[in-house]
C-alpha cells in the first residue's frame, strides 16, 4: 500500500469514526479506530518519502477530521459529566468562580 492509499484509508476510517460517534455505535467506533491506527502505521512506514502537495492536502484533511472526532468525544464527556453531577445532586453549572483562573473562572 502506498502512502497516498494509506492516507485515503485513514480519512475513510475517520469518517467511519465520526458516523459511529454520532450514532453511539461502540462496536463500529472500535473497528474504525483500529483500522485508522493500522493505516497510520502504514503512513509512518513511508516517512522517508518526500511529501508532495497532494499528500500534504490528504494529511491536512485527516487532521481536520481527527479534530472533529476529538470535539465529539469532548462533548460526549461533558454530557456524561453533567448527568453524573445531576445524579449526585450537584449544580450543573459549567463555570464557577476561581482564584487565578481564566478571567476569574474555571471549568466546573
């Protein structure tokens, strides 16, 4: 498999990860993540090759999609945190006053 083919496969796996995250399909998420990691190993095996503009564009697209996955995971974690706080009878507020925090506030 060429570096280009591996990058295209990484992008396809990232699309599958996003779809799995949206549908809360844990099995599909696990499959897509394993595929992505395998293809990333293939990309890394070609590190000695020069980076063409096409490869750079594919890598940038993969990076954007990975950031989308990260945002979904962070949002899901925040939702779980809020649910757990509600179950524990804690206030659900997202910010609380804190000394020295960003603008005087810290994430709760």
